[in-house]
C-alpha cells in the first residue's frame, strides 16, 4: 500500500473499491454506468473524479488495471487483496452517522424572497413534481428488489430509505406550496 492509510483515501475511492468488490472487474466506462444505476441515486459521484481516483488507487496498490481482451483495449479494473483490506477497514470505521443533504430546492427555498409568495409556491410545485418522479423511480426499484439475488439484499435496502425520503419530500414541498399558494 506504499505507506498509505485508510484516511488517505476519499469516499469516492472507497465507492470505487466497493463497487469493484461487489460487482467484479469493470472498465472505468462501465463503472460510470454502474454508479448511475446504483449509488448515483443517493451519493453524488462526479465522473471527472473517476480517472483521478482510479489512478490514485492503482498507485496505492489497491486496484490493478489489465488491458481489456479484444475490443478497444480499455483498462479493466480489479480490486487487489490490499484493496479489499482497505475497504473492510473503512467499512468498519466509526463515521459518526454523518448525513449530508444537498438539495438545491432547499437552498433556493432558504434564499427565497419572502415577499414573493407566488414564486415560492411555484418552486414548491416544481420540487414536489421532481420528488414525485424520483418516488416513482424508487417504487420501480423496490419492485426489482423483490426479485434480487440474496447477495444484493443489503444494497436494495437503500431503496427503502429512498422511498421514505421521497415520500417525505413530496409531502414537505406540497405543504410549502399550500402555505405560499
């Protein structure tokens, strides 16, 4: 591990290690798609960060890259034994239960002109609609979860919180719309 410690790596690095550990070897391009269809629903992961993080992980000996057989010769990423140990240590590390809500609608609501009730009601209606769409998506994912392999049980439990959050968000924004409409 070239002298690195678990604290030397970003959360994005552990997300990459975890996805490769759970889903097996992937190219960076394939990892992007995997992120969009899984953790991307609840953890923002800028694609621009992917190349830098995989390079750091490779330099640290936590992943290795092999040339793709045939095709375009893309690099296929694999978790090393050191990578699995680092992931395990990170997974078991106390994190204090930190939660971050980065909701652009909440920021806009906080900064809204208090005299513009119609504008706030319009914002709330747009936000309620957006959260209702996400709720429908999570409902579909929850249906998929009933058919998921047992090895994916923990991963699909994240959908339960997504459903609860989106229901609460829809109710919240509808109440804001009612207050200002």
